[in-house]
């Protein structure tokens, strides 16, 4: 029993309930500078509970910066972002607590290389959420089984393939019972044959109603599960459309050019 693939069952049991239709992420007129360089210009969008929003656009357009602002990994100088009612840049905001509710999966898997898969899955549950070792292990191993990797709990990240490590990274984020999941090009560092197994987990998450912001160029994923597509260029949100509108007839020439290159 090596890699069982995605198992049936819920990935998001135990996630705090919020009212349907509630705005989970409100990005309100964000501008950000790196020194003199303006990286984001007046970006505004909202993500409702259960919505899946794909963010695309050319390299350097500010996609990573925008989603890092959502969990305050990057500060911004103007505007406001609210996640599940918490203003991310407020001085009174408890950042570790906020980040524990906002799951983040990056391009590079960023598992702790010196910890086993089980330890990777449990450390933040124990340190941040103060769960007991037993509870954290139960939650972590349950999610590991759900992403098809139950047989690998004792291994170290380096013993797994890139696709497997990325599935562990998703399970690790989900173990914290996040209300929102952010993905930054989660499949772009993977060998092509491993992309599908990671997208399968993300599709399942979307189907279960997780609120997701996903930076990706996987337009097949966008067509399948996105509710909306945001197109960024040079630090601006140039389009924010339903996927039907976006793929049917993008309004801007910049989005049309981008799509003609990647489709
Ligand atoms: P994307 O994810 O769309 O490729 P990024 O958000 O990574 O874009 O970067 C947007 C722009 O900001 C790029 O021009 C990049 O060079 C610049 N940038 C990113 N991080 C930094 C930083 N820490 N300091 C200065 N410039 C940065
Ligand atoms: Mg990026």
C-alpha cells in the first residue's frame, strides 16, 4: 500500500461554521510599495464563503504579493483586508491566531525537512492550537489517510515525491481547521505527472465548500471549479469575472493576450 490516492470522506470536518453568503475575504483598495516600486495598485475584491477564486496573470504582476497580504505575510501601506471579520493589519490582531485560520500552500512544499510527516502534521496544532499530542496525531493521520498517504506517516519529506509532499502540505494546512485556504502556484514546481494528484485534492476541497483563493495557471482547474477568475497585470486587478465571462469573452485586451498565450 504505497500511495492510495485521494480517499472518500470529508477533508474539512471540524471547520468552524460561518453563515452562508458571509464575506470571508474582503480586499478593499489595497496599495503596496516595495520601497519606491509600487507592486499593488488599488486592488479590491471579495471572496464569499465557499467561493473558489482563481488568480492568474503574467509573472511579476503581483499575484503572490496580493495573497501574502491576505494573511499578513506582507504588510501593505494603503487599504484594508478583512478575513472572517478580522482586520489583518490592525495592531490588536493576533497574527498567529489569524494565520492558523488561513491555510497557505506555496509552490515549494515547505515541509520541515528534519521532521517526520506525522511531526509536520502535528507541530502547529500542538504549538498554536494547544491540542494534545493525541488529538493532533489523530487529526493529522486522518487527513493524511484522506489524501492517500496514510502509509507514509513515519517518513521524512525527502523520502516522498513532490506531489506527495504537496498533498502533505495541504493536509497540514487543513489540520488547523482553516476557514480559508490560499494556494500560490501549488503545482508549478511539480513534474507534470504529479500535477493531477494535487489538483484532485484541491477539487475535492472546493466541492466540500472550502473558501479558496488559488494562484494558478492551471486553466483546466479554473474551468472545473472556479466561481470567479481574477486577472492581474502590473499590480492591478484588471478583470474580476465569473469563469464563464472570463473564458467566454475577457473584456480587456491584456487578459485576451494572456489567455491566447496559455490556452
Ligand atoms: P507574481 O506572483 O505575479 O509573479 P509577485 O507578487 O511575486 O508577482 O511580484 C510582483 C512584483 O514585485 C515583481 O516585479 C517582483 O519583482 C516584485 N517583488 C516581489 N517581492 C519583492 C520584494 N521582496 N522586494 C522588492 N520587489 C519585490
Ligand atoms: Mg508568484
